[in-house]
C-alpha cells in the first residue's frame, strides 16, 4: 500500500496524479518492485476518466486488462 495524492498534503504520500505517476515511473519506484507486469496486479477504482487514463498508462508499460478468459494485470471498478 502506498498513498497517492494529487496535491502535496501528506509527508508519506506520493504527490501526483495516478496516470502521470505511472508514466513517469514514480509509482514503480515507490512500490520498490520496478512495477513490472510480470510481478504486479493493479486494482483501479475511481472516476471513469481516471480509470481510463491510468489504464492507458499501464497498457503503455505492458499491462493488460484482466478478463475471465484472458488473464491480465489490471482489474477495475468505476463509480461517480
């Protein structure tokens, strides 16, 4: 678990939007595993635009959506 906030407001939290933190490899550095698709599974939960942007950033890093018949590394849930 690593907190991520879009505004700097907590010392322990990474200050960035999730899609940008993924693309800039800051999230992987914070996770300590290099954030490799072979080693990680990501659960995205939030507004549809953030989920879509984060999914695109993860896809650029080799992650795929998890489907029943095609296992991948991205699970998601959207809400408003």
